[in-house]
C-alpha cells in the first residue's frame, strides 16, 4: 500500500469574506506527513507575515502532531488585510486562500 502524500488544507475553501473590524481566523491543517513539519510559514501577498509589526494583533498558534494545525489570527481586520494568504509547511505543499475584507 502506497503511503499517502502529505496534504495541506486551509479551512473554508478558496475565498473568505469577513467584515472590517472583526477577526480573521485562518486554519491550516497538515495531514499524512511522516513527521510534523518543522516549520509552517504564513505569507500575505507573497510576503512573510511579520508577527512583530507595528500593526499588532497578529498571532499564530501551531499545534504539532499526527495532524498539525496552524491558526493565523488577525484582529481588527482592515482593508489592507485583504489579499492572498498562503500556508507553507516545510514538508508539504502550500495552500492559498483569498481573504476579502468587506466595509460593512
């Protein structure tokens, strides 16, 4: 029996619509990897997300195990938070989601 390939999923499909001022919560799941990824890189419009940026309110929680889950939380969403987010585990394929921050 062939081992399953590592699989990356971002919950919610390919697009997320969120109201301005609310919290963006992106959940990336890595399954079937022989070992947990040593690193999961989140990017926004192809730029690595800086958790120490002056913007504040951006955090990541990663729980490693048979299934590794990484949560990207961005509080008080603003229009500039719209765009393409990618979850890139060190040992599995990258997945992307497009976030649309709505004015109201």
